[in-house]
């Protein structure tokens, strides 16, 4: 600590000398894209009071970095950022987004790519930290590093990140999500509150085939059954392929492409593979698959399988295979579908008197996208950089690509909305960004300003999200994503590791081969052997702590 | 031989010590020093406290491993794969060696030898990539063949039930030629006069195999078996790790991959070390047991 | 008598068939990779490639030549293999020889010292932390040093010297006043060409094919050996959990050249090995385990 103070002081002296030498061009005039600067400045003003109150570390004021305006630093400094290689994002250093970020902030960003989780893990074990990591780090890794005193508590530097302060103040739930059990915030999330992100799969049916058969889009489970039957019976006629798979799901509990949408139609709260748990109306943690009511939908699914109306292959297919078969699939769930003639539909009325449910995103907050280590000598600068990334325009840029330029992906309109063009679909487009690997901040109010072009792939999801809106499970019922306490973390993941495969295997088995009525009691017994009760107790304990944190 | 004073003998052999020195120090630095990390097996290891400063938890990690359900998948998977590999992979090199031993055409024999050795030199990365290409669902050769015969395309690579077969038989394919070398050299060492006199006595080739060749390679075969038994709890990490996917995990998760994931994926260093140590101990015990049995039965022993 | 000879004839025929079976089983997958590397990917997908290439094209190889990662990886691997193999030989063979000298004090203890490492080790993380302290992380030295002594190979060396170099020869040389190192270089090594050949091959192949050490220790892509480059090219994990997988286009490109890449990666080893092959039987001695 002492050492950093000395270095800091040195840096300040040096920069001061430099600035006088260069004639002091530090009067914070933004170089490019001035719109961003103004929004950021406006934001800063709103939180001025909090910032001023906490500003005791203002020693660098006007020296190395600027408290407001851009560039952030007056003299180029270098910050190292570690990230785990991901074929989708490619090399970060070469992205257009990073180049602009460097240009705009005046900071040189240097990247360390960890080949995989192993390399990252070894970095933590060795405490060989870069200045910060982005898009990676597990709760345990970060908590351990924090215990060793290696991680900055970010809230101490929040005066430099008004965008975050603003958002977290308005959203205590989000704040509770990212707060570690010791009460500190060690990492920032990527916030994505677009309606189309917060729902899970779109459930599709082939509307073109229905038209050919003169059928309506099904609204009840019975009509769905009739439609599937009709697809099968008319295989090879019209545009229905002879090897049609009427209903296609990749198993029961798969997060993407599983049969969960059908089960949720029975008014049952089911989520994908994170915890298998939801919150009931009394605030109690409930387990999704120990409820005898799931027998009914599973029996229906088994009926579909038995009558050849549901693909058996789907149960073992991987996602790419599922996507590649879409043109044979009469009905399926996917993030975005590709088959010709697809129509989003559902949820269906099961006739059991319960209101059908549309499934929500499993983890609506994507945590641990930025953590800063004590190796970093410029925490204030870094927090200003995080504030910039969480800026409205920079967030839109990160999500959809650059705008207001020739051949751009997004057009900012006078009414403050952003028109997202279909160019944004093309991820090899030269406006490559870091997407959800960095702490961008797409809050609800910002998301409301987005307007999608019809040709943009998210348009379909946005439309579906609007249609599903009234069926969506209230957020209060969703088991939130947050940092578990040190004592329970390992045990919870252990129990999950035991329970999940058993559930997957059993439910798939019932769907394929039947036997749910006979097997139910043994199934519940085995769940108890695997520690279901303990699992729920621990989750409840953690959830209660989370709730308490919110207030 | 009368023993001279130690210091004199040491000085006399200094050059030999120089020859051993690089290897000695290498082993010291790269193997023996890191062994202090085994302490982690008994600790709640935290990186910032180090192996000598972390809290001592005794046998807690071991108890935990025996109690977790993972124990009942990874241990059986490991034993299953290594036993299957042993049963499938052990006799074939002997068969190949015997077979080549009775090929009269030297040229043909050389050809078969050369070609069957070749797969041994293919890297595991390439090997696994070949497996994916042969068995892949969309473009794989095997599925192309199946389709040509009107059979459906199958998901070989994600089928947990098929994983042991794919793993073991591709291993056999890679190793059979190479494994036969030791037996070929052993067979070459059999006194030709034995064969000659047997032939004069009217023994058929099969009889000669049974009464001359087989006893000749038996000690070797037993030794190889013992060596393999010493690894019953550790199947090769690399290939399994590269072949794993989320769907075949129920059959492909073995101790070594479990340790790797626990230690590096979930940062449970202490726990992972404990599981690794447990494996090493079981291996050593197995080695001793099999060696003892073999010493009783065939007087072949490693030590 | 006659009956036996007939039996033997039948046996020989079956034996030839068996050998042929082994030959084909080993050969066909290799051959398939070769013909695929010069066939059009769509011909492979549609199952037209069986015995001979279909729609012959060198596009895969051409594509591969544009992938700089592969060629730089190739060059680096050649260097790592050369240096690493030299170190291996230097560390392993003299030590193996010295341990055959029965007059050496503490011979048994040193033997046990080496043997023990086959059964016990510190594991990956402690080794990593220690290496990191030595400055080995992201340092190419670790690639050539890791595994510098292979105890198993050392045992093979020991056995070879034990059985192939007569003690009398060494004793005679000693009486003539030759120093141990001279004896080793001028008498023992010339008698051990087969061993040298086989050890060189073992070590070189080991280096050529290794990826794990690099995966753990090498941070910079600019230091990656070929196998690690291949791993990222050939075995990329597809299908991210959220959103849509868009590596499709890249996957198709890879599809076109992967067989060419496999060939390129395996050729050096397969080229060297026939030259050394004739030493195999002599070099890999059976008694290996007796010791």
C-alpha cells in the first residue's frame, strides 16, 4: 500500500511537469463523439453531491486524470486487462470498440488472454494479477482474492462511476445481487434489461404448414396436439417434409430448446438449469421438479413420443444439431429460430385451470464482468473508464455496433431513440465489440429507447417478448442470481452437481419410456437421498440473506 | 570384493556423478520440490496463505470425497475404462506379434509392422480430431456409411453408453502395433533350435506356439500386466479430457478429469489434491498386490 | 506328418489374412485422412469419398497456407523439439549409463530416487506455483525443460546398457586408464546407436505432440507450439450457451482444411520414423522392467 502511494505521488508529479511542459491542453475537451461526453457530464451532475461528499482522494485532481470530461487521462497510461479466450469475441485488442475506447479515454489498454478457465485459475492461484479482469472470474475466485486483500472494493471509488451509482440506487435488487457476503462490491455485472433478453426461448410453430392444412395457431394443449398430429399425418404433402418431426425438444430440462415451455403452459413455474428453483408467493424457495403436478405435462410429452409426434433424437441432440434440423421441426423452442414459416406462439392453455406461464431468462443479471486488483495503481482512472463503458451511448455501441457513421449499425434519432439496423446481425462486421463480456449497462429505461429494424434478428424476439409479456412469471418468483456465502457456496454447487444429472436422466427416461406413475415415489426418495432437503434449506438461507440485503 | 573407504570410492566415481547430476537436479527441482503441495490435501488451502500457512483440516477432504455422489461415478468410470482398456488392449499386441512371427515373407512382415506402428505417433489432438471427423453426426464417415445402407445418422460422440467403446477401441487402434514391439523382440529371442527340433518331432505351428513361444513371452506379458495394474485408477487424462462433452460426461468423467476440474475449474485446490493423492495411493497398493500375486504364481516380479 | 503340414498351410493362410486385417485396420483411417485432404469438402459430406479422392482439389492446403498461426506454430515447434530433444538426451542417457555401473556408491538409493517419481508427484498447481516463482510462466524454457528426464526412458537406457555393453569392455578400458566420460563417449555410445535412435525418436515425438505444458504455462499466443494452435483450430468448442452460435462460417472454413492440417501436423513424425524404425526391436528392450 505504501508503495502504491509513493508511485501515485510520483506519477502525479511527473504528469504535472509534463502538462506544464506541453502548455496544458488538459482543459477537458472531448476529441470525438461529443454526444457521449455530454450525456456523461449530465449524469455526473446528478450525482455530484455524493461524489463531492466522498471526495477525499482528490489529490490527483487535474493532474494525472480528469474528474470529468474526456480524455480521462492527460498522459497516456497503460492498463492491463485479463480475459478468457472465447471464439465468439475473438481477440479483444483488435476490436473496433477497444480502439475507440482507447482513443476516447486516452488510456492504452493492454490485454492478457487466458487460453481457458485453467489459465485463469492458475493466475488466481499464483496471485499474478493484471490490473483488472473482464468477463471472467468466479464468485469463489473473487471472494478468495478479496479475503487476501488483493481486490479493490469498488464502492469506495463509486464517486468516479456515477452511471453505476445512479443505476444501483434505483435498483436495490441489482445491488444486492452483486454485493458479496462481506458487504463489499468486488465486481460489476453486465446489465441487460431488454424485454427480449429477459425472456427465455421463443416457442415456434410452423405457421406455413398450419395454413396449408387450414388450421389455426393452437392456443390450447389439445389444439397443439391436433396440430402435431396433422403435421405427422400430412408428412410429405405440400411443403411438409416427409421426415417431419412434429414437436422437437432437446430433452426436458435443457435451458435452450428443452420442453420447458410446454411444461410452463400447465401453469408450473419452471426455469432452466441454474438452480431448478423458484420462489413461491410466500417468499419460500420451491423446487421445480419435485412437484407432483409435473406428472401431467410429462405424461402428455410421453404420449407425443409414443405416437411419434415428438422426436426421440432430440433428447440427445446438441444445440447445433437441433438448429440444423429446424426445417423438419413443426414446433420447437430456440433463442432465435431460422426455419421458414415459423411463428412465435404459446403459451398454451392446458385446461387445468391454471394460468399458463412464459419462461423467463434463467439469470437475468450477468455477474462478474469486471474485477480490479490491487496491482492497479489507478483505481480512480479505471472507475472512470467503467463509467464510460456503462454510458448510454457506449452501451448501445457495445450491444449493437457503432452508429452515426457511414455504414453504421445504429442510428441515433432526434427523439433520443436508437434505431438498430440489420447490420448489427453481422458479427464479423468491422464494428466488432465486446458484447456482454464487459460491464455495459442496458437498463430498462435505456432499453426502452431501442427501436429494432424488422430485418434485425432481435426484432422477432422483441415482438415475441411483447406478446408473451402478460404471461411472464413475475420477477419476484424468479430465484435471483447473487453471491452465495463462503460457507454454503461449495456445498450448493456440490448438491447441484448431484441432483441435476439425476433429474435430467429420470425425466428424459419418463418422457421416452413412460413409467412416471410407478417411478414417482422412488424418484422423490432418491432426490432426498441426494440431499434435496439440504439443498433447499441452503438456498432458502441464502435467499433470505439476499432479501435482507435489499432493504 | 572388499569395500574401500566411502570417501575414496566417491572420489573415484566423480565422473559418473557428473553424468547423473543433470537428471538428479532436474528431478529434484521439477518433481520433489513441488511435492510439498500434497500438504494441500489436508488443508483449507488459500492461495494467499500458501501450503505452509493454510488452515489444517485433517482428513476432511478425503471424507468428503467418499461421501459425495461423484465418488460413485468417477471411481467406477475410471476403473471401468482402465479395465476395459486392459482387457481389450492387452491380448491384441500379443496376437499381432505371434501373427507376424509366422509370416514367411519378410517384406510383407515389415510392411505390416511399419503401418501398424504409425498410429502411435499421431498426436492426441489430431487423434481426437480424427475421431470427431469419423464419428461426427453431420459429416462423419461412419454416419455416411450408415446412411448409404439406409440407417439413420447416429450421435456417437454424445452417447454416454458408447463412450467407453470409442475411447478404448481408438486407443487399441493407436497402440496395438507399438505394443507388439516388445513381444516381437521377445519372440525373436527364442532359440531357433527349439523350433527346429520341435518341427522335426512333427509339431504343428499351433503346437509350437503353445509350447515354445507362449512360455517364452509369458514373463514379459505378466510384467506388462503388472505395470498396467499399477495404473488401474488412472486412465490417460489428455484423451478423455479432449473427448469429453456435456452429454457423455456421465461415462467420461474420471478421477483425473474430476481432479482437474475441481482444482482448476472450481478452485477447490485442497480437495482436488486429496482426491489425487487418494488415487496415487490406490495405484501403489494395486501395484503391490498384483506384484505379490504374480510373484507367487509365476515368479515374475517388478522388484 | 502330412496332416500337420496341411494344418500348417491352413494356419499360414489364416495368418496372412489376419496380418492383412491388422494392416487394413491400421491403414484405412490414415488413408482416409489423406484422400479427404485432397477432396472437396462437399464430396466428403455427401459421402463420395471412400477409396480414392473425389473432386480433387488442393483448396484445403491452399487455405492452410494462408493461416499464419499454423506456420508460425510449426516453426516454433521445430525449435522446441530440437532443443528439447537435445536436453532430453543429455539428461537421460548419461544418467542411465552411470546407473548401470555396479561399483557406483549409492546406486540403489539413486535408482529409488528416480523410480519414486513415477508414483508420487506434487500435482499441477504446486508445480505451477513453483515454476512461477522460478520465472517459468510464459517462458519458452519451460517447454524444453518440462519432462527433460523421463524416468521410464531412463530405465530403458539402463537395461539397454546392461545387456548390450559388456562389462569386460568397460573394465578393460578402465585398466588402460580411460576416464569414465571418455569411455562413455568413445566406447559405450558407438555401441548404442540403436538406443540413441530410438530415444531421439521417443523424445522428439513427445515434444512434437505435446500441448498440455504449453496450455498451462504459455500465456502469449506468439509462443504457442503447433499442437496448441491445432487444438484451437480443430477442437474448438462450439455452441455458446446464450444467444446464437455464429462461429458457423469459421467452422465451415475449418471444415475445408482440417484434413490438410492433420496431414501437415503428422508428416514430420511419419517421415522420420521409417529411418529409425529398424532400431525399434533392438532399442526397446524387453527387460526394461527388470531392474
